C-alpha cells in the first residue's frame, strides 16, 4: 500500500511540472518516455528501501533470537545449578544420616533383644538358654527364607564347600550366643552392657597381633576408659555373681574370636559364591541355619528337652511373645 501511495505521489508530482505538458494539452512521446523512466526509478528506489528494510528486520530478528536463546540458556543453567544445589545438600544429608539411622536401629534392636531375653530368662525363670537360642535362630531362618523367596532380599546359594569353610565361624557363633544367654541370666543388664565393651579391647588386640592393624592413640585411650568403667562397675556391683561374670568373660572372648575368625574366613568364603561376595543377609541365614544342628546336639547333651517339655511357663502366651521378640 505504501508503494502505491508513493507511486501516485510521484505521478502527481511529475504531472504538475510544465515540461510534461505540451502547449496543445497533449503529452508527447518524449514526455511519456520521461514519465515512464521516472516511474521505474520510483519503483527501483522503493524496492531498494523494501530490501533494506527486510534485511534490517531479518538482522534485528536474528539478534533478538540470539539474545533470547542466550537468555534461555543462562536461565536454564541457573535452574540446573539451583536444582543441583538443592540435590547436593540432600544427597549429602542422606550420606550423613545413613550411618546415624543404622547405628540408631542397631542400638534399638540390640537393647530390645537384651531386655526381652532378660525377661524370659529371669522374670519367667526359664532355665533353658540353649533351647531359647534354638527357637530364635529357627524363627530368624524362616523369616529370611520367606523374604528371599518373595524376592525382597537377595540370598547367595549355599554350597557344601561354603558350609565347610563357615563351620569354624558358626561354632564360635553358637558359643557366643549360649554364653551370652547364661551371663544374662545371672548378671543385670547394666553390667552386661559394660562388660561387653571389653570385647572391643580384645578385638583390637587380636587385630594388632594377627593382622598387624594399628590403632591410633585416641582409640586406645577410649579402650582404657572402657577398662576403668568395667572395673568400677564390677567393684560396685551389689549383685555380684561369679558364675555370671565367668559366662560374660567367656562371651567377650568368643565374641572377639568370632570377629577375628570372620575376617580371616570372609575372603575365602567370597570365592565360593557365584557373585563373588557374601552380603549380610546371606551371612545371617548361614549362621542361623548352621547353628540349628549344633543347638540340637547341645539340647540333647544337657537334657534341656526334658525341662522344656515339663516346664509350665511354655503354656503362658506372653512368654512366647517375649521369646519371639
């Protein structure tokens, strides 16, 4: 539309000039040619203006697009940095809270196990610690097998070679559990907890002499304080029982032996599995399953089965609740 207006303006402007009109009022051939030449020049100038305008618009649009892409990229990077910044603290928090949650769960389960076993052995006066161990290990084995069958946990396939390698560890494991049961029967929970700290000292000493693992000065200082607390607790224990302390000392020695033997056997046991590793759940199943034949042998050896059959406490429902705990 703008080109038409300019063309009309050129025509009107040129037609007003005297040289385009003859005296007779008719347009000559030369004047007509001159008028056509001016009209074509007007078209050419208008086309050049349009081309320049289009190129300017294209360049301007390209600059705008380039600026907008740079802005979006900058905003995208800032958003990614913000997201990464939000994720990193959360991931770091997960790393920090993981050991804390695991330690808390271990403390709760360990304290609950000690309290419930103390109730069964002392409050209900149940004098068959080996039978209690057999029952609890049987329940644990069934639970782990069911979870493995449902695919909720991964279990390594047991082989005879693996079982043969694991038998020394399991024998010590059974002795550790039995001695812990009998010590808990005669000693109060506070002293059992204090004396269990002696296991760390025995384990650190065994690692030093067997595996040549050195501990720093802070660790030995903490262990020295554990020794002082154990001695102080034993001296001030009003319900001192020599039999209970004997069982607890045996439990500390067996627990340290279990840790050291486990470390010695673990590398060879991993080579006998399909995956080349042995996770904690498979170790739980291996220990609990292999402990059942040894527990049955001890029950028959010490005639606990006669006591379990004739004792009245097994007919109390709450007794089984505490046993299952």
